[in-house]
C-alpha cells in the first residue's frame, strides 16, 4: 500500500505525455522557421564547384587558345 502511494506521487510529478509531446512539436516548428533563409547546403556548393570544374575541362579546347 505504501509503495503504491509513492508511485502515484512520482507519476503526478511528471506532466502527461500529450503535454510533453506538444512542447516538442512547438520547438521543432520554431527551429524550422528559424533555420529558413538564404542558406546553401555545403553539398550543393561542392556539387556546383565539381560540375564547374568538369565543364571547364571539357570545354578547354574551345577557350584554351585565348589564354596564349
């Protein structure tokens, strides 16, 4: 009987699960709104630089004579 009473007190100290998950959803939305902006991911930047290098090497015979 004493242990059941202690367990009830311990459960009452914590918020219900629905309230806990509600707070988590709100914080995720804040992070999404905060993170949006003009931000270019690093992978896209590296992909752009790589493709530019490949394109430059492929078209080198066309514009290579201009440098000499």
